[in-house]
C-alpha cells in the first residue's frame, strides 16, 4: 500500500557524490513540495563487529551514531538552506540490500543517490551500490554523477 505523502530520500555516505545527490534531492523536494529525508547505511552489523573486533555493544552503538552524525551533517552542509530535513534514517548492513529493502517498505519514495567513480574492473567484479539499487528498485531512483 502506498503512503499518502510521497517523499524524496537522499541516500548519503559522506562522499562528495552523496553530497551532490543530497543537494539535488533538496532541490527536487522544494520543487515538488515533498518532504526530504536523509538515509545512510552503516555498512556493518553489530554481530560482525563484535566477532571481528571483540568490541562491546555499547561501543558499537556509539560508533554507529558518530558515523551517522558525520554523514548527515555533511549532507546538510551540502543542502544549505535549500530545504529542511524531515527525518534522518540510519540503517545497518549491506548498503545496496538495505536501501532496496527500505524502498520496498516505502513505495512512495523517490530515491536520489550519488554514483561513485569506481574503475571499470571494480564495477564488473563488485558492482556499485547505485547500480545494484537501480537494478532492483521498485520505485523511482535518480543517480547523480559528475
């Protein structure tokens, strides 16, 4: 079932490309009268980090929150006064998978994300997050590139 209020969501990771995407998402939100939300995915689960590093859960929560704060602050700086942010969404896990799950759960979302400039070999062997999301997204996705 679709939401009554479609939104623009900028997927952010703190990179220059995601800053450009956040700025474009803010412009789209302002032009269409939609809410703007920021989304980031902390790329590791707590269990993975506890096993690999032997870190306590409370330290992991702090690490996640610090990551999110840095990413969201970078996006807001790029947006400037273009639009207000209605919500900051922090997910955890493999970024492309979590973004696709979010889109499936929120069908009236227009996602805007940046495309990093990986080499051809990296794209062929690993695939980029933006390419995975575009292939599997159930709604509109705008990929911002240089």
